[in-house]
């Protein structure tokens, strides 16, 4: 029985595989679950070199996306706890020392660092509270007091399975948000770990993938799908926090769209704005103005209320 299974989707990530295996091979009670997501490079050849290792599983599927790959890896994992890792990101060497010294909960969130393409770094910290009830954890998240990355969370596998928590397929963006929100909603409490033990690395490929296109709306659509559940579980304050979070995502997408000059998508913003308004949003959102004007008005409003 492994204590930790690390689920790693791989799509054309052959240049990372050797380093990943080398990093984890010095730890005890660790299982790597690689899911080859229809790679067209030499990923499967490299992975097959390790498939005889007892602590490494190699699974292949046709290219169906990261959500299906993670769900498949979760299903085939044997560890008591699950971590998700993208092959171009990294954990700190002390990650398992930090996890092992704690009485882990069903959901355990740790601090992380983002390495930007220009060489700068951003650190995302957590309140030093230890255990926090799930409602308060989500309020902090929705009010943007904390950041949570899917690869900076350690989940108990039995908890995920019992609550049928999976990544939604068919989305290219926002599937992480959906998973995190559902996991915290389903938990009684969350353990905050005040150690930065994950590095999220922004590279050229990350920037290219995030250029504005229709799939960017997925990040907002998955939130809209969860509105009723959040309102039911968290009540009035949670509803308002979630509405503000949706508004901030709406503005972020609007900002990306305007800056990229992708005016063909303006009508799609109008459709989603009407859906947000239908949730009973009490805060400022402009109903009948051109998208470009709305962009500047929302920017000023969100800065005014310190929500950016």
C-alpha cells in the first residue's frame, strides 16, 4: 500500500519524464501514475522504460484531455492520498516531510510559488490557522484572499471516491476550479499547510494555450454550473462571495478578449452576463452598454472594491 499516489497526465511531455522519475525515486511509499494522453512525441517510449517498476504505473488513452486523464489516473491509483501534478511543474524536495509530519485531513491545501515567464516569482500564502471549516475556506477563496492550485492540494482518495468527485470532461479551462470547489463543499474542514512546496511554472506553451479563444469561456461556464449547489450549501454570504468571484472571472476574460482584439466573441459575453444577472447578482454589472465600455467600467469598479 502506497501512502501517496501522484497522478501525472502526459501530453507530448517526453522531455520532462526522466526528471520526474529521478525526483521521486528517493522517496518511500510513493506511487507515480502516468497517463499518456495520446502523445505524438516520444512520451510513451520513455514511459515504457519504467513500466516494470513496481512503484510506477503507465496508462495510455487516446487524446481525450487532461480531465479524463486525471480521472483515469485517480481510478488506477493505489495510494491513501492523491496529488495531481502537471509534468512541467515541480514539487519541493521537502513536500513529503511536510505532509508526513501532519495529521492530514480529507483536503489539505499548501502554499505555492508561481514562476513567471519573465523570470519573476509570485508567492501565494495561506492564513496560519491549521484546520479551517470548509465554508470559511471557500469564502476566503471566493473573496480572493487565498489562491488554490489543483497541484497544491493533497486529497484523501477514499474521500474523493465516496463523494464521487471527478474532473468534468469536455472543458479545456476551469475543470480544476470545479474539482476544488466540489471537494471543499463535500468536506467538513480543510487543513492549511503554511509551507510553499509546489512550483507552478509558466512557460511559452502555457502562454500560447491561454491566448483568447472560445474555450476560454469554459472557466466561467463551469462556475455557472455550480451556482445552485454553492448557494444551497453556503447560504447568503457564500452566494454573494461566489457571485463576486464569477464577476471577477468574467472581467478577467473580458480583459483578455479586449486586449487580444477578439471582437467576434463580444456577443458570447452578453449571453453569459445575462446568466450571471439571472443569479440575482446585487453588485455592479452593466446591463446595456457596449462591451468595450463595460470593460473599463468593470475595471474601475473592481479596483474600487479592492477585488483585483
